[in-house]
C-alpha cells in the first residue's frame, strides 16, 4: 500500500510528460528498492514468487542477510527491469 501511495503521490507518468526525467528516475528507483526489500522479507514464505520478483529486478537469487535487507542502493543504477508474468492471478468468484 505504501508503495502504491508513493507512486500515486509522485505520479511519475505526469512528471515524464512534463519533462521531469530526474524525478521519474528517482521515483522508479525508490519503488524498485522497496520491491527488493519486500521480496527479501517474503522470500521464506514464497520463495518461487519472490525469485520471480528478484529476477525481474535483475537481482541474483542470493538473498542477503537480515542486517543487509534495509541497506539502500542494492539495485544497480540503470539496471533493466523486466516485466514478469502475473504473480498472483485474479481468482474469479461466481
């Protein structure tokens, strides 16, 4: 929720249209770092799903220690982010 709120507040799509590329880059990098942290915290509960997230962020499957999870800047700047398949398909209830 916090990442979604951050993205709604920063609105990188609007910043991009207005030419604020540096703001867009910062917003997307911070969001990617948040996803990295979440993927490492949830790894023990959902290793396969979190490996998908980590691979899409260009990270190795090696999970860092608890002391290193919160260290900012573990994703290399200008890394290519790949679109993963849907992690959790929507369940249709009839």
